């Protein structure tokens, strides 16, 4: 499977982080690493035509074509982008340096920014893409946002029993893996202690 890179790229398995990272490192190292940037997160556009890559040290998001496998654009992001995800036609980027959630169009235009009450580490969205959960390993906390009419609004903050490292939305619940302890838990918002 690895020898036929075109077949690998068109495969739905490429949507996984590990396979997509092989694509970036294996096929276009000069495009991504030409400015000594560190790619830390990636996601596909809703239609699958573009791959967006957050570059932590470069303060940018690179855009690659799924068809040609080439770097086709890049836009600057203030601070230190550490995670990104695509929600509809919007690109959500976490900025660790300034503790912000930034929202961009697919063309790189900044649409909004939100202050976070926690130092961000990772984030994930609900299955329908209408909610986003930002995790902080420092504060053992989550902060949630909801999308209403294409705008994002802060909702709630939650305490967790352990520092969250990775999260995925599954069957209406948030699967949270612990950062420093051997913790794995299924949580829904009603089970998480609300921060006052």
C-alpha cells in the first residue's frame, strides 16, 4: 500500500492523522519545511479537495491540493498555532501563545477570534460540527463553544479528573484520553463537573 502513493492519497484511510502525516513528510518535504516550520495538526476541507496544515513555529497554515499533492497556498496565523480543525467551510485554529480560538475562511481571511479561559492544548468537534471542545492539560479543563448561524460562541467550562491529552466525539459522548496518567474515559457534558 505504501508503494502506490497515488492510491494511498485517494484512499479514505488518508483521513487519519498518521497516514496524512506520512503524505506531508513523504511527498512534499520541501514545500512544508522550506521555512523551518513544524507541522503539528492537519485536516481536510469538507469536500476533501484541500488539506490544511497548522505550522506551529512558522505561525501559518499551509494549504495543499488533494489532487496534485502540491502546496498551493499559505496564510499567516498570529501566535503559535497548535491545532486546527475544519468545520464546514471554516478553519478553526488554536493559538497557544495568546490562548485564543481563531476562525478563518478557507481563503485565510480571519472571521473571528475568541479568548480562552484555559491554556489550550488540543480540541475536537462534535459529530455534527456544531460544538467544539478545547482541552487544557495545565488546568485539567475543557471549554466548549457552539456554532449558531456560522458564528462561534463560548458556552461552558468543565473540570476534569485528569489532564486531557486527546479527545474524540463518539455516539454523543466525548472520549477523553489522559495526558500523564493511564486514563481513558467516556464523558458527556452532564457527567463533567461544571466550573463555577
